[in-house]
């Protein structure tokens, strides 16, 4: 088997794996060889789809000498144990966002990777997306002057997708702040240079049947003077994909006639057991779960995105979109982007470069910890009514080994 390819094992065949499935199967830089999950149906489907090895535990999978790295896509609360185990057994790690549920857990994960001499990459987050990376390059080039302000807005139906009980408890990593805020925070940190200084925020929680925090707004100040207005609403009414010509988060066109579809699916669900069943049935290996992408998957597909961003510089504004970058200076200009060759290629490339070329990843453990710290600060600020100072922030500039 060619060592130009990253040999990967998957821990958790749930939602995170499902949305990464096209990236893992279409990208020629990766071989998926093994997986572990608690659901037998998912493991059975994995053996059919990948002709790979299904393991009953993470420890047994990490003993597989063929594997270069482990993709940890288990629920948030298990990341600390699973990342530290994989690292101690000598595997490089790609862990889903949020990295963990506390700053202390992040630090333990960082230390475990360093002590084992392996790389830790935190993703996928939408700061990997090509339109965001292109916007970062425009900022750094000074094309429209110096960066001063970022406005970020995203409205989705996140809260009405089928959930496990803990996914509706904020203190257990549920609600929108950790799962969705990790994307939005990661993007604004990347564009603003990384080093946040303080957060002042408010949280919305206004559906007693879905008790997790479903919305937030935050004002974030950065050490370089940049400030960010950032809002997210997951209550499933207005949809910011209207601003992108109905190109959805995954880069494919969506039908606006499906308004309220997530709410309708939950209408007849009256208990936790039924909701878990609905979630599992739509997950990988379930009756209506995702399947391997066809050869036509990338046809008419644009880059992924995470809502609306307006980036304000001293001489103009920048608006990243799934297929182009709009520049608003003295004259409006459009920079079209080539369609992606593979979905989420950037995260695979970053992990591959770390494993085979010893290139320190930008989205490393310290970066993931800084993003989580900012998410936690949103919660703390909303509860206390105070501006929260940040202590674990890092720059976008990484040191090469």
C-alpha cells in the first residue's frame, strides 16, 4: 500500500463521519482501512463499503500497525479519553470540533500528543474552506487596506435535527455554541489573526421543548484592534443560505421549498427514545443513512461555507461566497473561485503534510484550545453579564519544525 497515502482509522461512524464521508472516499490522499463504533449496523455497513476492518474498541484499532492516524469523530464528551489513548498508542490524531469540553481537557490532549511525538489536528471546521482561506490571503496582502472589523451571521435549523439527550444540554457540549460556534469562532479567529482578547456575549434559549441554547450574539475584541460582531440562530426559520443563492453549507444547491423540513420531521416525536431512533436511522448504517458518494457527487458542487461574512478593511469590504469573493473598494470586483476537486481537501492536506512532511499544522491542539476558550467565554459572558478576558489565544503564524 503506497505511503503517499494516509492510512486512516475511524473512531465513531456518526454525524461527523457522515459529513466527512465524501472527503474520505473521494480524496486520493487517504485510505480508510479500519473503524470502530458502538453500532453493529454501522460497522457492518463499513465492512461492505470500505472492505476494511471493523474493531469493537478504539484500543484494538490503535494496535493496527497499518494505521498512520485516527480520526476521532465520537461525541464531544469522549474526545479527551479517545485522543489521549490514540496518541499514547503512537497514532497521529484528527479530532472533530469542538476539541473538548474544557480548556484543561484540551491541555491534557496537547500534552499527550507532544509526549508521544505525534501530531494533533482539530477539524473539520469551516476555517479550512477555500473562500475563507482566499479572504485571509487578501487581508494579508493589504489589497483593501488594514483589517478593522468582521460581521458574521448564520441562521440554520440546527436545533431541530434529531438529537441525543446530551446534545440538548449546553454544559455537556450540546446546543449551538460548541458544535456551531466552533466553526464561526474558528473562521473569525483565522481572519483576524487568531489572538482574541475579550468576549462579551448574550445567549438565546426560547424553546422549552429543545432546552439547549439555540442562539447567541458576541462582540469579540482582538489584540491587534480588530473587532467582530458574530451571531448564530439555530431555530430553523430564516435561513442565511438565501444570501448565497441557496447554496447550502455542504456546497450543493438546496430547495427553498423545503422550508421547515427539520421541524416537520420532529413533529410526531414525543420521547427521547423515538428521537434517538430517528437519529440513528438517518446516520451511517441506518435505514435512511448516508451512502458512499457516486461519481457525480462533485458535479455542480461549490465550496462549503458557514453563513454570511462581511470583512471590513480601511479601504473596502470583502464578502466570501461559496463560488467567489466579492471585493468592495472604489470599484466592485469579483474573484471567481475554481470549484473544489474534492470535498474538504484542505483538512486532509493539513493532516497529510503533518504526518509525512513534518509540517506543523495551523489547526493544532493549541489552535483548537483557543477556539474552545472563546466558545466557553460566550457562555460565561452570557451567564455573568460581563466581558470575559481570554488567556489561551494563539496567532495564525505557526512555527515550523
